[in-house]
C-alpha cells in the first residue's frame, strides 16, 4: 500500500508537473503570438514597413512651363499705332510687361487682366517709332520665363493728314461748307465719313460729298442756323485710308456761325440788295459782267481772301495782249474773292463808276461804288452768300470756290 501510494503520488506529481510545464508553454506561446500580432499591426512600430508611403506617392509632377505669346510679332514693321499690343501667357501669369520706346526708354502704360494672364497696352503708340517689349511670366512651380521682342510703327511715308476749313473757332457765315483736303488719296471713303461727326445746334441733317479722292465737303440741307455753333469731331488717328495710308490725327473743335448775310445781285437790274437775317439793310447800284464775260448765276460763298488793295491781271483769266477784253493790269480796292477763277466783289474802277446801276461792264465781277464796297468789305465775311440772278451764264463749278449750294440737297448727298 505504501508503494502504491508513493507511486500514485509520484504520477500525480508528474502529471501536475507536466500540466504546469504545459501551462507555461502555452503561456509562452500566447505571449509570443501576442508580440507578433502587435508588431504586425502597430503602425508606430519601426518594423511596420507595410504601411510606409512609397517614393512615387511623395514626388510631385513638374509644373508645365509658362508660354508667352506677344502681338505684334518680333521684327514687325508698319505697325498701326492703334493696334492692340498684347502679351498672353498660357500655363502661368504675367510678372512684368514693359513696353518702351527703344531709344528713349519712355514706357507705355498698360493693364493686366483679372486672371493676370494677359497684358494690354493702354494708349496708342507713336508714328515712326521703334519699341521694345520685355515680358516675364511665372509658372505654377515658380519658374520664370522671359521674352523680348522689338517692332516699329508706321513711317512718315505712310502717314495721312488733312487741312481743315474753316479752322477751329473761326467765325463764318451760314452758307460755309466744311472742307477736308487730304494729303493722300482716300479709298476707304465710308470709313472716313463714319469717323467724322458734325453736330449742329438744331440737329440738322447733313451730307458729305467727295469731289475727288482728296477733297471732301459737308453741308446741311439748309443753311446753318444763324448765331449758333457747330461741333466737328474727327477720330482719324490710326484709320486706314487705303493703300496702307494711316490717319495721324484726331481733332474735336467748334465753328462759330454768325448772322445770315445774303447779297442778292441782279445783273439785269444792275443792283445789289444785302439782307441780314432776312431783312434788307442795304441797297446799292452795281455793275456786273458784260455780254462777253457775263457773271456766273446762282450761289457763291465769300472765301477768306479779303484784300484791301489788289492788282488784277488779265492774264490770270486767260487773256493775252491783243485779245478782245484784255485790260492788262488794274489796281482795285476792297476786293473779296468769290471764286478761284477770278470772280470778286470790289470797288469799281474810276472809269466804270459812272455806269453803276446803268450797265454791266466787268469781266464777271460785282463792281460797287466806294461807300458800298467799303461797307461790304467791313460787314460781310467768309461763308456769307452771294446769289446772282438775271445773267445768262451758268453757275460756277462746285469746286471753283464754294458752289455747293447750286445742288439740291438730295443730289448733293447722292454722290
């Protein structure tokens, strides 16, 4: 019994010992498994390499380089001073844009778009000038790109100008047409007309008439309103007249209109009546053109050629020594030109004065007595009207002075 007890006790002890060892092993195994699990799932562990970002994920793509396109192109010439001068940036923004006169360095102002991607010059350029355009842009990555170009504007050989009549702030009569004498032929006539605006106090309808490629006039359907002002606004700078000729000026000015003054000259009655604002103020005996040189009929306008003393030469109207009617040379007073061909109002020569109111003796001019000639010289002016009746002659040519009123307005405006 004792042995059995020992044996039985020993087995029990062995079993207990084995169970204890097994328990320790399992604990160690669980602990080991627990450590491995923590190592594989703990993102903060230095050995957790499975969740580290890759090199491809951390490298940013390179920014696309900015591209600069300028207008006009490098080396361009004959650039119109009103052309749009621009710098357009793609894939970036404008850092600086400097447009300057190449020789002087004078800078032209400009404006940047809201997106900072486009710069536009803010003022017209000068004629016959070389410009340098220096533009710098930056892309999304901060890299800068620059572009420098040069160009030249229209040279003097292709500038077009005009002489205007009457001049700014002049005072003229109600019949004075406006006139533009262009330095170069105008082919784009409609464009020029559209660039000129004439405004009257009463809103009169007017019309242009081209007498040639270089001569343009404007008149209203009726005379300008007396004692008012016209405004003439011309926007011709940069306008292409045709054949590459470019207008080189803008101008806005006023013309003052005086009283309505009309001389009614009656060749058959040998008299003149002068009306101011439709009221007769003076009547004078006169002598007009004789049968060989009858006065022109219809309407003429006093020019700005007023000569207190003048010398008339027969050769100026095509008469040579020995020709019928040749008078050689004669001095006159109070001469006012009515036509380019030599028609004047003036004081009659001493030999003609006995015939005032009696007969026509002149070579087409209107001859008056000394007092009458002095009054007309002092009280009539450019743009006033002479209307001649009672003569068999035709009207003057439209450009032989200002014969514009010999057309009905509908005919005047149709050309």
